């Protein structure tokens, strides 16, 4: 089954063509990072306008790069939740129009469920269940027990900032621009992770997270220093503080759930030190781990088509009244 995936939940316009929920024939992404960098964060109104300008050419480009025509599309999967509503409705309107014109099924996908499927793209094998999934992005930090297609249990989540926000807000304090995660990742490579003492919120006995104290500690440190503190050292220390908590809690979740596979997904999963730590933890415990390549960590439509495929296979389908929602839990 050839599905067209459409993703416009935040600041990336993306369209993909995916066969049978696995083989990615095309996955085009138009990032708005340069636009929002001038404001230091995503401006919802500007994001929505840019999606409007880009969505139609991107649909054509995804079909061209996938080597297919409109007449070969057998279904449309579109992110309809959670996200910026003004941004989501752009993709949703395009998806509905196409599904109606081509007379193919339409399926709305939870953006987080898309991320959950992202490690299984291009794997030539179906997704494996059960597994524990750590979702770490700009807006989310969640530990989920994925028991089967569409069967998810939330094990823990952030009580305040998401891991990506901890990267982005701290990077802003250091003057590293937006988005901060990739910049911190790069700077940290030249820094000493023991140089600055930063707190870890363990929240003992729970699989929840809290990163707001870390952000405050970074602000206090920056304010207490003269201009010449070491940015690489602070980045390495910040990154280590975030990774320690993410890795420890993910391994706790794996143990509690009694599974032998965990995945790490979302934009922050592109972090090189987080990937290295997770792979080392898994190897030490003889547990399998899957982390998608960077192009499938950050927002993309291929993962939406993959999640949508399994919903369509189960006979689920949405209708013309499908709406967009700012918040929507997974599971
Ligand atoms: O999944 P995503 O593209 O969008 C959301 O759904 O939020 O994630 C974006 C987040 C941003 O906070 C960005 O700073 C972070 O992912 N990020 C990284 C790296 N690349 C992207 N964080 C740490 N290290 C990276 N290499
Ligand atoms: Zn995302």
C-alpha cells in the first residue's frame, strides 16, 4: 500500500511517500528554522503562513522524488494532533482535499505515535513489540510502553520542561541561537562534562522527569560568571545532566516492564552523546536498542505515513470532520 504522509505540526513542512509502512520512497522536509531563528523560537502565526506557502509544491516534490503519480496514492496519513493548531490545520486541509479528490482513505495520526514508529522506517521488517520508547523532542519527554500497534501505556513524562526545551533555553542563555540542541551537541564535544556541577532531578520512585531546575541552575551559573566562562564546558555539563537522567530512567522502565528492546525517538534522539550513552547502556545489559538516523529523529512525514499505515491496516479510517488538537496524549 502506497501512502502519502503529511506533517505540519510545528516548524517543519514535510511530505513523504511510504510503501507498506516501511520503505520510504521519498521524505521531503522544508525546515523553517531560519525563519524562526530571528525570534529565538517558533512563532505559531509565522509557522502556519509558511506551511501554506510550501505544502502544495512539497506534495508534488514528494511524488516526483518517490517516482509515483497522484493516481498511485492509496491513502493519506496526516498529523492532526498534538501541535500548533494553526499549523496542523494547513496539513489537514491539504490531506482532506487530496483524499477527497483521489477517493482514498484519510487517517489522522498522533504526532507522538509517528515518532514511536520512526525507528522502524527502512528496516525491511515490521515494528517489534513490546518495547519501551523514550520520546524526547522540543515539546515532549515521555516514556511509553508500546505493547502493540495502537496499544500504549504512559510510564512517565516531564512535569515541566521537555528535554529539548532544556537544551534550547540553556543554549539561548549562552547566546548559541535557535534551535539550541544541535549547537550544544557540537560545543560539548570540546568540553569537560565534569566542569560545572549541575543538578539532576531524580524524582525517586517515579519515571517522571523535571528539567526546569536544570535550566535555572544554568541561568544562575551564566549570571554568576564573567564573560569568559567556557561554553564548551557548560554545554558538556548540561548535556551530561540531561543524558544521565534520560538514560537512567529509560533503563529503569525497561527493567520494570520486563522488555528487551527500547527505542529513543524525537529531535533530541539526534544528540550524539545521548546515542552513545544509550547504546553503551544497552550493550552492557544485553538489551537491544534502536535509534533512528537523524533525518527520522526530527519531524518528518515518513513516520506519520508509517503510523497511519498500521491504523489503516486495522480498518481504522477518519472522515471529513477530522479536526486538529493542540494537546493529545498517547495511549
Ligand atoms: O522532534 P522535533 O524535531 O520537534 C518536536 O516535535 O518538538 O524536536 C526538536 C528538538 C529541539 O528542541 C532541538 O533543539 C532538539 O530537538 N534537537 C537536539 C539535537 N537535534 C535536535 N537536541 C540535542 N542534540 C541534538 N543534536
Ligand atoms: Zn516531533
